[in-house]
């Protein structure tokens, strides 16, 4: 582990030196990557340097313990400091182990989120709207920006399908475990017999792709304009501002009609298309990416039932980690950290086990 840490420190110092040179500023993309890498390595390097400083203190204190002075109070103080520093070193070792875990390269990114009503008709659409509200409120709690890309509503206020972005540092790290099938059990308002119905909603979470990660060839795109539908006011109904982008090689279609101008809708549609294509490319061809996804809590497979919201019992159950909370209203009002924190912790623990297994511990 410490040989690895020494290598990390050398790379960190090299990055710092390269970033300070005039040549580094000339390539904005390369400089941006160096800055991100430097920022990512900083907590680990700082923890390693603290560890070495603490190690030096412990060695000095051990030497004093082996050669006690004639002052008993001083000797007792040294022994106390030695015990505290040994405890601090154990905690620092655990922190370093966590920092050494393979980091999801997408964790700091903003996301594209898609919610689709599944089995259950109008009831599924109404719950899809509830999930959209939950994620929007969670984004607001964390100071992230949430913006709709496309929306297909029902007459009763449900959502057949919605695509939206959540922009903010770390959005993917906290919401990536939301991918999958969400099941709801409740009595619909239209149910006269008081029977509990089960419906499903599918959620997909994709890290937002940057242009440098996936460049779109204009020849591969067909861009159509059309008049926006649904609520939006007179302006949106009188102009053909909505955009439909078709990626000809794959047949993938993205629509955006939420913004007022064609330019804004086109930019958002291309952003979603780029993210979808990048994820498709990674899932299909990048084995390392697949291994990383499958090492997470559950696989994130869109067909996998990950969570149940039971309204009669007021509970939410995450099936991947066996967690049940009787706080359904609090969760749906945006306190998603009640579920996100245990999922992140379980993911770290699983990765630590794998690390120990590989190390033969």
C-alpha cells in the first residue's frame, strides 16, 4: 500500500509542476484534466503526509518511553500521547484505505435522468410524477439545478415519460443507485373497493457526457423542428421551437421542447443524446466499465426491481441492502439521503472486501 502511496505522491508533485508551466495553459482541455486529477489526488496525498508525520511522532514517543526521565508526570504524558497517536494512526489508515478505493470516474458529474411509467397504467404515471418531484426536491436540498428536457404528461397529472438534467458536483455519485425498477403499492384514488394495487416505474441515471468524450458527426444527425405540445403558454404554441434529433446510425431519438428557443432545445437534446450514446458505448464495449457497474450495490440494471414504496404501511424498502424505513413521506419529500447514505456505505464496504480479498487479507 505504501509503495502505491509513494507513487501517487510522485504523480501529484509532477502534476503540480506541470500545471505551473506556461505550456500547460496553452491546451485548455489537457489543463482541465490535470486540474481534475490534481484535485482528486489531493485528499489522498494529504492523508499520506499526515500519516508519515504521525509515524515520526510515534517513533519519537516510543524512544522516550524506552528511556524514561525522572519526571513521572512527563513520562505519563508521553505514554498518553503515544496511545492517542496510535489510535489516530489506525483511523488514518482506514481513511487512506477508503481513499485508495477505485473511484468511479463519473462520480463528480452532473446527470441525465429518465423516468418512465411501467406496469399499472395511470397509477404508474402518477407515481412517476411523485418520483420526479422527489428527485427535484432532493436536488434543491443539495443546491443542484434541475431542468426538464422533455415531458409527456397524462390528463390526470401523471407522467408517462420525463427526461431531465440535474447539474451539480457529485450528482452522479449520490443518484447512480437510483437506476432500476421502483415499485409502488397503494390504493389508487380511482379504486372503489379499497384494494392495494402494485405499479412500477423505471428510472435511468446517466452521467452527463462532455463533448470531448463523445463527438457527434453532423452527418449522423437528422434534426427536425415541430410545434410544442401541452401546457406552455401562447408563445410556445405559436412557434415551432421543439426539436427532435435522430441519430441515424443507431436510430436513437431525443426530443426537447421545454425551452423557448430552437437553439436551447437543440443544445439540450444533443446533451441527452451524447450521454445516451456514451453509456451505450461503455456498456457494450468497455469491460472495465461493466465490471465497475456490477461491483456497485446491485447492477443498476433497468429491469431490476430495486425498491418498493408501500403506502398502507408507510414504508420504503431497498431490496439490494435489505433496508426498510417507515418514513415514506419524508423520503418522497426529498430527504433521499436516508437511502443514499446507506447505499454509498454498503458500496464502500463491498469494495473494501474486494480489496482485502485481492490483497489476500
